[in-house]
């Protein structure tokens, strides 16, 4: 039983990070119909940004702040203006293909330009271990889970309780009506890209200490983010978190109780089951198929 | 066919037939490598380019074909038995993969095929008793052709070349037939297609199955070409590259795969010393290609034509406006 | 795959018979008990204000949605549960309100693909010659529609009006018993509407492809409907208000009040 709880807690921690990546992914999809195949690399790049800033002597907190700024600029504004806006009129697949190309080039840029090896990354949390009722839980697990959760709920609150957030939701649901109501649609869409960039940097901060900074760290994370977003509900923000947690926990449990070799298959299996039986996701709403 | 086209085909055929003996071993090997991927990409072009499906799991069939042939040859069976077996098995699995395609749309389908690829790759990697796991299968022989050994790179190249031509002609025949029109209708307007009596379900399944069979045959040829196979080249990354090869060449253009495979396979192999930078350039090129030429490189002539027609149309409009026709 | 539509038709049997059709969306009764018949060779118009249930009725007849209650019979066969594919195989053609041609194929190929699946089996067509023996029929329609000069162009390159003609021609290629026309004049230049009306009358009375089809037409253009149709059905709020000849409908007081205005 203690084993189970241990697996559960560490799974929740990993899952919360998947949730962060999935949330940004879902926001982009809702706001602009963009499927970002480079989402994993959007987490990878800030990790290296922070490493770069720290190598110039900046403390972690400052590096984080600077990376957030830089990411909003590059992964938010530049990405939107340079790639999404010009391709928007062609439909979804050109954007998908462009982000595939983007993910390849980002990965190769780091690999060729920086290093093919993994680099260590400082953790936010000290190596504290807690023992609660016989279950060993690290401070990192708890801290990661709490921070990720806090970020998701803050984003949720922002989307539902602020004027800007509600405007963003209006844009996501019905762009034409939103612009008729006087909402600055392009700016609202940009905010979605900006929030995605921020969440990505946060995810990088939380996940890199454990998995180390490497050019291909985004591959697996990106895949898991897609699956988590779809499992939870592709058009639903809360679903992203739920999907992430489910994937994180089930992966851990499956690795321990079934087979570690097939750990990566877990997200996949859940995903297949969901899209065949409830394609809109666990918390998602059915999208009408237009004739 | 126009004179220019006949001449171009003639020259290409001559080069492909005559030049190789003058190339070094590595050059011949590279050409064979390219041909193998042309076959695989042709199959994907049918599924994605002509039938409009989303398939990010093509490398799984490529791998299945390779493993079927490798395992059968290791068991003492002939290459010439293994190749059709590979095609048949991939065809059947392709139909099975097509079923989710009937229920699930666009991006969800893309992810489903991606998932399928991952599952197949995991089996290849983990089930050592069957596939040799990460150690793979080595010592795959080259076949004999009516007693003549195809051991050498040059001899095997001619086999691969012949296979490419045959598969290409078959595909051309298929695309020129009513099936070609049905696939195009399925791609461009499935609802209208259905209302015209086109069985979109069957054609969807077949587009996956035929594409898969092509990949299977390519995989079988690949196995004997490289003579050592392991799971890595059959993972999702390869499927994505194959998809990009179709896109770069031009989806729905018959010769797209030739161009796409060249860009996706020959160039990086040739420039292997700078592989990471090559991939960077390739990835960036894909992004730029989408912005400027979303229909692929072979769409350039069509684009020029469209621009010319648009110019003529607006000139005609301007002329009739000035001519004050009632 | 054999078609099943060429069974014997008893004399006087209507091509289409709709009985008591009902379809509700939640609390809204879109179609509340509609019955009518269409005779062979007849042009039958369906008119009514927006929200009268015309589209829902149409979609039911086309197999796009399944009605809650009621029966749809095609040449005496119950086809209520069938989908668009089976209906087309049984002799139902349709046009769409928004243009739905295959832009990347030539006009001629558009017509050929519109009927190729109606003969032989799928496998007999594999590697077969591209026009499936339908070249003559396609040419006949092309001539009747007067689009010979653009026949080899890609359909997407034609003007809106020309594409509309191709769209309509495609519905007739498979020689259907019944053709459902969904707002054939939508978005069409008023100067072309008369041409479409003449064309449809020709197709009905003297089709070059040798098959007298019945038409069901939904349209908002009153002049067009009155001029073209043999009989007209007026729908209001999901129910049939009146069925009759154009003259009868034009002088029907109820209809005038509810719909046509004075």
C-alpha cells in the first residue's frame, strides 16, 4: 500500500507538469485552432535559456524571470506573427506541419549549437525527504505538484474571473461575435500564446532538475502533453490538468505493476480508448461536425 | 505526353540504368537507399496526398515489412516469399488501422496513427524473443534471382530500381483509373463524394491498406539492403520524416515522393558529417516552405499558372469594364 | 455492387412518398408530421419561411438525419433508415446549397466521378480506363449545360455561375429517379436564374441522357419556383400548410397571409 501511495504521489507530481504543458497546448488550440507539435520543444528551449542566463552569473530567480520575458517574445509573439498568422487561412494542417518543422529545427539547433549531452539544472527545492505514515515523499514532488497546481488554478481563475480572461474565452468560442462586441481579437489570441510561453517556462523550471537539460527532452514531454490534453478534453482547460494527472499516475503505476518497458505505452492506450469511445475527452464538449 | 516530358524521362532512365556502374560502392548504396524510400513515400503519398488521410504511423509498416522479410529469411525461407508476405501482412494491418480513421477525424486521427506507430515500435524494442529487441537482427542476406546472386551493391541496386519502377507504374495505373478519381473526391469533399455513391468507407480503408503495403515492400527491400535492422529507424520520428517528405515534395503530385525522399533521405545521409545542422536547416526549410509553398515543391508550376490566370482574368475584367459592354 | 433500384414500378406509384415525418431537436419540433407524394417526372417545389422545417425535411430525405417518426418510400421501398450512400445507389441525386464541386479535377472528371460508382464493382474499376465508359454521357450533359468550352478546365478555376452548373450536372450523371435541389439559385447572379430554370425544365422534359427524373426543389426565389414547378408544397412551422399547383398556391388565402404577403 505504501508503495502504491508513493507511486501515486510521484505520479501526481510528474502529471502536474504534463498538465502544465497540456494546458498551454489546449489554450492555443482553443484560442486560434493551432495544434503546436513543438510544444515539448517550447519547454526545452526555456530550460536552455535559463542555463544560458545562469552561466552569465544570474541567480535562478532572475534567469527564470528573464526567460519568461524572452519566451513570451519568441515563443509567444514571434511564433504567432511569424508562423501562425500567415498560415491561419490555409487551415490546420499547414500549421501542424510548420510546427513539426519547428520542433525539428529547435532540437537540432540546441544539439548542434550547444551540446548533444545532458546538462544538470538546479532544483527549486532542497533534497528534503518527508516520511508521512511510512510513505517516502520528496519535497520536490510535493513542491512541484503544489506549484504546478497553483499555476493551473491561477490561469483558470484568470480565464474565468477577469475581464481579459473572459474576453479570451469569448474569442475562443466565437471569434466573429467577439470582434463584433469590440473585443480586440488579435490581442486576445496573442495573450493565449503569451500564457502558453509562461506555462512552458514554468514547466521547464519544474521538470528539468529531474530529467536534465537535453536537446531531446521535449520529445517525450510533448507527446505526453498532446495525449493528456486529448484525454482530458481538447477544448477544455480543466481537462488538460486532469489528463496530465491521469497520465502521470497511470504511467508510474503501470511501470511498477506491469512492465517498465511499456511505460510510454500507457498514455497511448488511455488515449486510444478515449478517442474511440469519448473523442471529446473526459471533460470535453462534443464539437459539431459542420456539413 | 509532351516531347519535353518524354525526353526528360528518357534521360532520367538512361542515367539511372547506365551511371551506377561508374559510381563508387557508397554512391550505389545511396541510390538504392533513395529508391527504397521512394517506394515507401509513394505509398504514403497515396494515403495522405491523394486520399487526404492523416497518417503519422507509416514507419511502423516500413518496419513490419523489414522484420517480416528478415525473420522469414532467417528461418530459411526465400526472400521472394518474404516480400509478398510483408506486403500482405501490411495490407491487412493497414485495413485494421483504417477503421479508427472512419470514426475519428483529422488531428485525432493523426495522433491515433502516431500512437499505433509507438505501439509497434515498443513491441519491436521489447519483445526480444521475436525481434531481437534493441539488438535487432543482423546478417540478413541478399537474395538470389534465378540463380544469379544479388549480393553486390550494384546487382541489388538494379533489383531495387526495377521494384521502384514496377511499384510506380502500378500506382500510376491505379491513380489514372476510376479509383484515382474516387480517392481525390474522398480527399477534397467526402460529403459530396458520399452523396454521389462513392463508398468513402471502403476507399478510406483501402488508401491505408495500399499505402501500408507499399511501405511493407519498401521495408523488405530495406532489410536486405542494410542487412542489419533494429527498431530505431521505425519509430515515430521516422514516420514524421516520411510525412514531411510527402509534404515537401508535394502531396498529391505523382513525383512528389522522388523529390521528398531525396531531400529527406539522400541529403542527410550524404551530409551525415553535419547531420545536426542539416536537420536544423531541414526543419527551418519546412517552416518556410509552409509559409510560401504549402502545397510542396512540385506545386511551383501550378502556382505560376494560377498567377497567370489571375492576371489574365483581372485584365479581362478591366478590359470589359472599359469596353462598357451591356 | 449491384444497384437495387431498377425493380418494377407499378403504374401510378409515386417516386417519393413521405408519410407522417417528424423530427424534433430537444423541445423544438422542426418537422411535425409532414406527408406528400412526388409523381414520376414531376417537379415538386418546397417553399416556406426560414425555420419552417424545409432543411430538416430535406436532410431526412437525404439520409443525413434520421427522423423520429414517419416513413420515406422511394419507388415503394422503405428507405427511412438509409444513409446518403445507399440512397444515391437507389437513385437519389442531390445538389448542395453551397458549391461542392471537386475543384482540383477537370469538369469532365467531376461528371465522370459522379456516376462511376454506379456500375460494376469496385474491383472491376481498379486499373480500368479512367472514364468508366461514361465519356459519352458526360459529353451529352456538358453540351446540354453549354459548358463545352470549359470542360477540360479544373472545376475550381471556373466562375461561380459555371461551377453551379457543374454542381447541378453532377447530380444528374448517375441518372437518378429523384433529384433533390437545395436552393439552386443561392448566390447566383439574377441574370443567370432564368437560364437555370430553362435548363432544369429541359432536363426534366427532354434529358439528353435519356432519363426522366423527378425533382424536389427548395428555393426562396418565388418567381423561379412558380415558373418551374408542377406542384408546390408550402411549409410553415414544421407542418404542411398547402400543396397545389402554382396557380392554386398563389391564390390560397392562408398562404398569402402567412408567407407570400400581398
